């Protein structure tokens, strides 16, 4: 089964230690129960009980301490991190968020050469510490060029930190806050650590109405010594971007977890609800809603799983993960919104009820595309890869399933965050030519027309400045890469070809929708319109296939999961 079911999942694909910790995590949430989970959400209760569990089981310490910094029982293993990501998202975004923000806070620390801070951090993790990432500011957001956090040199060689940070998760109780600023005298960027319980650290307020504590904090001449500094200059700049490279991948998994829980709830409700002398699941339009929701959700997970292989096998000579990571963040989270909209049309008014997981999920799912860079910000990054992806392939060794219980050391040695436009990719056609299915063949024709568009009707100067134009063009590009990795996962896992065909059913429709959006732009040229029209195609209708997917993979999940009350 592709979708997570916490009641039946044994995590047999992982090593015994990981398996045990994940089972304990599931059990903690199921023991807490949905009623208490919802109560704490509605009353904005700080999740100290979860943090206590993290401390007791050394959960974050085990999963987030690289092997080189640990006690022999720890590693940073993206493959197993995916599983914990999914579980935390499944039960609630607040619990996932404290994990995610800790990852961001740890990034600059593990990337630094400051051994004393690393040793201190490893000890803090063992004692249940959570961490924070002080990057964004009230006036500048994540525009790190414009940081107003200043480290002022003193005569004794120390510094005084003065400035404000805004929208910083965990900053109320973070053991350490990795903080980005600038030394005004040299104009050097700098990353340093501060403690949230220090008298010169002023946690001003929680800026969100949520269980999570997303703080504004001020440093009032906070004393900083050299031992508190993680990096200066270009290294500090690279740290900020490389940390985001590691962290943004997790947002897609939170979306997968949320949607999966909501899927079970919608399916259970619809299968027991009778209207007009029929179960809701008998209605034709409901069947289609479930098929679309299931195949989109399945595609989200398959893509994210395959992207993890590229992340784990990355090196200085193979940086393809820098395309696939932001896609897990942008594409998967956006698809999560679509899945929730489809399910909401099934569950209808029931989805508003306060005792349903669903009403929490539809709120939380909207946050994920906006965190770690909006869709537009990530698309501006992704589109830099398009030319090399389509027209300048490079030969690479085939990337296998990377599920070994080993440390992903490269993530903390990514090097300079530059030259994205020079990154090469293997020929995407290898994946598409490996399967011979009707809808995949149609999608290949759409890709071929897109390439002709790029060769013969490339965007003009005014169109390049029109971000809405580039956004739709970028969506077409991401669909190609999305389908490529899904096919690669199909070849590795050999799952039901009916599912793959049904995935490409919505892929063809989505491709056509973005092509139509491009066609409809007022500045689209006649030649561009010609190619856009040729990109618009219909998937192959196969009633028998749809029935099989519905009965074998969707309706078979009825009553298979319900959270303990």
C-alpha cells in the first residue's frame, strides 16, 4: 500500500532502531487521541507534552544528529526522515513545525567548522532541545541582502548584536537560535548562535494565532564572542541558502501527511453517509473526486520518495537535487491544496465540524505553499534549470533506491550556492521511453510540442518580465520533471500500472490547463498560440481502468484507519 496507515504500518523498510522510534511516535499520538489533539489545537496549547516525548525518546537527537557529531546511535538519514516527516504531518502541522524549524536551526550549525558549538548542540539535542532559525525580518522578510541585524565590534574583540528578527518558529524555547546578520564595519555577512533564555534576548510576542510559537525577537546588545560565530562572509551567505535547500524538502512531506489523514476521514464519512437512498460513494461524481484525489496524493508521495534518492546521492558533481528539492516544496504542496479541495467537495459540511481532523487540515494545508519561499519565489529558481534539462543532457550513473541506513553527510558540505544555470541533468526521455502506456504516450507528445515552443517561439523580453507568463511556462516544465521521477519510481517499485496511467490522466489535463493559460495571455504571440493549442490534449478514457483503481486501491481503504478518540 502506498499511503501511510499508522495502524498497520510496521516500517519494515527501515532499520530496527528507526522502526521502534517511529512506532513509539505513532503510539504517542494515538494515545493522546483525536479529542485531545483537537482541544489543544482549538485552545492554542503549546505542545510541551510532545517536546517532553521528544526528550524522553531522544527522537530529534537520533534523527537530526549527523553521525560524525553523535554517539554512534545517530545519523542524518533523509530516507527515514521522510517517514517521520509524514507521521508528524499526518497528526498535525504544529508538531511537524517544531521538527521543521529545528532542522532549519541545526543547518548552519552542522555546516559550520565550529567544533565547540557542534558538541554543545549534540548535547542539547540529547537533552531534548529544540532549535530555531533567525533569518527573516519584519521589514525585509527573507531578503537577506537587506538584513538589519548588526554585529558591532568591540575593543576587546567581541561583538554586540543589535536587531530584530520576525516570524521565527521555536524562538520562545529554542536551546540555540542560529541568527543571520551583518558586521557593518566590513559589510561581511555572519551567522552566529544565541540562547533564547539570555537576558539580552527579548522574545517580544507570538505573531500567529496558533499552537506554534512563531516569534518576533530582539537582541539588545547581546554579547557575542568568536566561539558563538558559525561563519562569516561568503560562507555565511552559502549557509543560509544551503540550509533552506535541506529544509524546504520537508514541506512536501508535511503536505502528504495532512492529505493522507484527511483522505481517510473523507472516505470513511462518504462510505457511511446515505443520500437519496444511496451511499455517497455510489455517486459518479464522488467516484471521480476520489480517483483524482487519490492519484494526485499518490503522485505527490512517489515524486517525493524518488527526489530523496537524488538528495541522498548528491555530490559536488551531481547537484540535480537542487531542481527536485524545490519541486517537492512547491509542486507537492500545491498539489496538496488541490487534493484537499477535491476531498472537501466529498466531505462537504462535515469538514467544518470542530471534532473532525479535516477542519484543521484545510487550514494547515494552505500554509505550506507559502513557507520557505512562495510558489513564485521557487518557480523563479526552478526555471533556471529548464534550458539544460531539455537541451543539454549529461550522462550520469543510474540513481538506485537509496534506502541504506547511512549518514547524508553531503547535505552539510554542499559548497558554494551558485551557478544553478550550469547544473546538468540526465536525459528525461530515458524514463518516458521506458514505459509504453496510452496516457504516457500522449503526455510525451505534449512535451515534444513544449520543446518546439521553446526552440521556435521562445519568450520575448517583455514576456520574460511578465512573471505570470513565466509561471505558467514553468508549470509546464515542472510537470515534465514531475512525471519523469514518478516513472522512475514506477520502474524501481513495480507498482500497479493502472495507477501510473491514472496519474498521467490528470497530468495531461494539468498540462492542457497551463497551455491554455499561456494561450490566453494578452502578450502571447501568434506562433506561441499555435504551439499552445497543440499542447492541449485529452487523456485516454478507460472506464475499466478507473473502476479497477477505485475498487482495488481506493474503496478498499474504507474503515482501514480512524484515529483513536
